[in-house]
């Protein structure tokens, strides 16, 4: 009987333990539920209002357009135009719900079924490093994107679930979907469906069709893997899965699924990312000055011409001597930058040699010397004498090694005769030459040593190109610009460029005389390699020991400057302005002006047959000798106290590598010779001093 009693007591004890366990479980469940409710209520109180959630910091998207309207680069996190729920195409909403959260309208912010499935997957893959799959609802993704981060921890997951339920209690399903579709990341830097649509398809999200919506919806799972810009085939394959899910969930019919042509979707081409970045790196910082809009997505329309940019890049890469770098800036007649090359390859070196580097311009600087002389009363036909010059111990010599005697200003400029430039500098005054350079846009410090007439002050290529463009515009100031208009994503104009023609730098006759001289330099002198079969005016520049080579000129409304040299400023024996830079200029300009009408200059000359003269400067003695020759001038024309530069080593000049074919003929260069070359029949003017300025 004892055994019988014991057996009867065991089930009763088990029953009591079972009941007690159930009570504890119920109590724990009630306590847990109460805790969740309290947590949700507290979270609801802390949630901001809907407008605040919409305007939470996103970062600013900037899309940069070329002159033809095509997008050349997108910068920053790409947030497109905010789309209200009623503006979002239904196919986009259906595609996203079918893919990410098919029970979205049924759960309170968390999906128990999805969580159970995720837990089962976690158990199956325990120890394999796999993360939870399929547990997050759309609401949870919204809370993670706005309030939390993507770290995988139990604490973060619990906070995410509480916030998701609070979000569902405070806002409607439509509002939650609106937040989600405007903020979720789709890859390629695009946040929100409008940014994704513009990036991948080139149009706003309001016009998304079914195949496009399927592609976008398929990106959320793995933006980097399924992005059309990274792997178009993977994106299309994933879109097929999305369409199947939409059919299975009943939001599209089988016939609609069959008719959806994913392969026919036209993806927006990827913008160029190499040489054009030199231009965007220069232009975009100007937005801070032009306007004040730190938040809205911006559409920035620029001056860059992609065909001209391509031709500029090709011209530089094809002509630079081995081991050197090259740069090019090309301006339209109003200063619009049509092409900018800052180096051989942006990926290798993003240093912009067109706008940042400062190098000596050599004889290209002589335009300021001769304009000062023209303004002081000289004319292209004024007689001068090419003879030995000694300015306080500085004795400039010509690259030909000889002196030509009585010639005129036109001849002296065409063959870049250094002695005449030095004498003109003395006549007009070196500060006057510096002032002329300042007037025409040179922003770097300018020295007033005697040797400054040969281009010993460092300059930027863009500043020199600007000066030549102002001459081409008949003396009216040209300011390079790269941005024509800035709008918001919905088309509201924030800025539009206005051309300013009010600043006259020199009288038109001075600019015309300078154009006469520069056209002669291309027709008969150092710049003959820059000829393109139509009128060109320009000037070469080569510094001591061939460290820098320049050619700058204009034709048919386009002004282009080319520089070549080494970044470490070492000599390049074969580098002369009349060779590689002039050839690069010609190669580019043939493309740049091909569709423009020929524009003869008012001082057109006959194109003769003649070999170009090497354009190299050489020095005897110190260029800095003299009590009054040590002044530097800043951008305001005020003196700068600085150490005087050391004199160039005369031995450098003995190492110039000059092609014998390029040496000037032994024939005497005098006025009769130049008149014969240019087809002029007139009496020789004797050398004379200019009339005093009024």
C-alpha cells in the first residue's frame, strides 16, 4: 500500500509544478507585455513629430551637368526630391512591400512570423557567422535608418523593436511608407526612390514603370551587389525575383508579370570620372560664394563641353614629352570654361596644374610688356633696334645668339627678341608692366626686376589664358567661370550667371595692335606650329633651361592656354613653347572651332613659308642687380618685402637642345625682309621713340 500511495502522489506533485510553472510563465508574460507597453509609450513620447522626421539631416546631393545637360558627376549622399505618398507610383509601393515586408499592413511594427523564421535560420546556421535574415519589417528599417545604426547586437535589436512599435502607434502606415521610400539606401550613393530613379534611369521617380520599380525594390537587400552601376546583370536578375514575389502576392497578374520587359529597361550611362574632375574640383567650391543652400539637392549646370574636353585630354596626352606633365584651359569669348585639363591622369594625380600650379611663363609674359608699350604710344610698325643691352649688369641675349639691328615692333615680337623686350621695359617702366599684368588678371606676386620682361614671375595657366581672352575680346575684361545656373531638384532657380562687359582694360586699338603682333608670331615666328588653317593669334613661352613650355592663343572666339613641364621644375631639353605646347594647341583647336565660323582678325596677314624660331630665354649676369630692382608687387600693387631670388646659372643656357632646323636663317632680319614675307610694299620707318602719352 505504501508503494501505491507513493505512485499516486507523484502525478499530483508534477501537476502542481506544472500549474506553478504556467502561473509563473503567465505572470512573466504579463510583466513582459506590460514592460513592452510601458517602453512603447515612453518611446512614443520621445519621438519627434512627422515634419521633424522628414527634415532629419540627410546630407546634400549635387548633380553636375555639362553644357549639353548631361550629368557628368554626382557628389555627396544622393537624396532626391522628397515625394509625398500620393506622388509615389503604386507599382513602387507594391514592389517594395512584396519584397521587404509582405505583412506590412497586418503587423504592429514587428512581425512575429518573420521573427520566428529568422530565429529558425539563426539556429540552423549557429556557429557559421550568419546573421539574422528576414526579421526586420519596413517599420524597423525606418527606425534603424533614422534613430539607430547597423550594428548587430541584441540590445540594438530590442531598441529597434520598441521604437518600431512606437512609430506604428504614433504614425499611419502611409506616413511610415513615405519615410521609408524617401530615406532607404539603394546603392550608388542614392538614398530614396527619387535619387535612385534619377541616378539609375535618368528621370524622377514619379514616372517609374513596373520593371524600373522592380529593379529599385530589389536593391535594398544588397545595394552594393545589385546596383545597376556595379552589376547590371545582377540587378536585372534580382528584379525578376521581385516581379515573381509581386505576382505571388497578388499585386500584379501573371500577364503583367509576363509583359514586364526588364531587359528593355534603359539605364542611365555612368558619367565620366577622370579628366573632367579637374574642372568640377575647381568649379564646385564656388557654390559657397554664389548661393546659400546647404540642404536641398542641387542641379548644377556648367560650361564644360564634353567633346572639347575629350579633345583637350587627347591633345595633352599625345604631345607631352616623356616624363613631363601638361595642362590646358580653354575659354569661350565670355569666359566660359569649355575644357580644363589639370594633368595627364586625374586618378594618378588630382593636383590641378591648370588652376593651382604657379610656373614662370617665359616669353608669353611679353604680351604685358608690348601692351604697355602700345598704350604708351608705340605701334606695331614702330622702329626699334636689336642690339646688346646692359641693364645694371643684366645682359639679356636672344635665342638666335645674334643681334638683328634695325627692325620694328612686329618683327621683335614675332621672333621673341629679348633685347627689344628689355629695352621696352626700361622705356615704359617695370612697374607699368606689372600694372598691366594685374589689370589683365594675374593674381600671383609680380617682381619688377629687369628680367621680369622675360617672364620670371610665377603665374597660373588660368590667369594667363584669361589675359589672352581679354585681348581677344578687344580689351574687355574676361573672368573665367564654370557655373551657368543652379536649381533645386524641382527646378527652382537659385543662381544664374550674368555676363559683365562693363570693365574695359585697355582701349580697343591697343588690343587690336596686340592681336596684330600675336597673329604675326603665329604666321611667321615662334608659334608657327599652332596654325590650324584659320586666323590664329598667340604667343609661345619657354623658360630658362627649358623647364616650362607654353603656348597661348585664340581663334574664332575660343582662347586656349597650354603648359607643359615637370612637377619638380627640372629641365626638359626638348621642351619649347613653339613645339609640343603649340602642337597640342593646334590639335585641340582644330576640334574646338571646327563647327564655328571662321573669324578673320582686323589685322589679318598673309601666311608665309618660314621655319619657327626657338623661344628660349637666356641670361648673362644677375637679373637682380641694381638698387631699385628688388621690389615685388602684390595683388593690390603694393610692394612685398621678400628675399631676392638667386641669379640663374649661365651654364644652364649652354645646355639648350635646339634643333638646327629651327635656328633662324643667316639672312638678316630687317624691315625689308618682314615686308617681303608679309607682302607689304611700303617705305621703311627709321627707328624712333614713341610719342609721349597724353
